C-alpha cells in the first residue's frame, strides 16, 4: 500500500490555465504539507495543515490555494499558471508531536511543466 | 531562523570508499536534525534523525551521523560506498516545538565503479 500518494505524476499545461494536484495519505497522520522543488533541487515548504487547519503558510503567491477536506487529503489548486511554477511538487505527512522531531513521509512528487 | 548549510553540491567517491557528506546548522538552541535521501524521480526518504537522545545516530543502509554541538555540525558518513547509494542527500532542521522543516541545498552523491 502506498503511504502518501499524489495524482497526477506528470502535469503539462499552458500558461494561464488552472490546475489541481491531489494528495492522500493512509498513515493516519494529522499533519500534511506541500513542498516545491525547483530545477536546482532546492526544496521549500509552501503550506502545512494540521487536522484540516492551516498551520504554515509561507510566502507563496495567492494563486496557490491548498484545501484539506479531511485529515487524509490535502489538495493544491493553482490558478493562472506561470512559467515559474514549473517544478516538482511534493506532498508529505507526519504525526504531530509538538516537538518538531517527527519524520515526514513524502509522496512520489508531481512534475508540473508550464509551457 | 533555523538554517542548514551543505558543503559541496556534488561529491564523488569510489565504490567501497568512505562517504562523507557535510552539514552545518545555525541555531541559537540545539535543533532537531534530519538526513533525507532522494533517489532519481522519487520522493524523499528519511535516513536518520537527531533528537537529542544520542549524539551518534545510526540510520538505514549503513549510514550514520554525529551531532557535534561545538562545531554546529551533523555530517553524514558511510564506511563503504555502494553503487546503490548514488542519490541526492538533503540535510534538514526543525526548531524545537515547531514542525517546519527547512532543507539544505542538497548534495548529489556519485559513486565511481
């Protein structure tokens, strides 16, 4: 069974379009995250949700909107896609300890290409 | 703010040789430290983590790391490199009481046959 899954794996789209990436975890975790990995492999957190509540909201354009319908799902919707949005987007999940010492489990990533 | 610096964006070692990947952190208090590995076209997988229980931490696949407060370092080592170790390695940090994980810029490890 896949612990953290993302769909789609690849997404190729035109500038200006709106797209969504879905993430699901079956680990029973209460916190989920979205990360962006750029072409130089640099990983940066975008958002995190704990029990459907937004906890971390980094400096991300408001064209990006996360939505968590329940603890097991965290989706990412992107409006008006731009060339600079091309990247690999990773979903992750963890069990919140309140200490910051828990392992985060990552999905396989979604490679977004904006033409 | 917490941060980590990984020295060397690319490291090449011969098969069977020692692997040493460097990570230094900046923090006013001892943070929690992690090493993650990313194989080509895959997500990240935890190798090991430091959570103040022991300064020498053993992880999966024969890797280990030592937390040195005096040097603010958490270098990753493996005594004998294997071809399957070729991957991107990331050092990461969270401040105590915070779930926000901050990654270093990564080190690509190449194994020479």
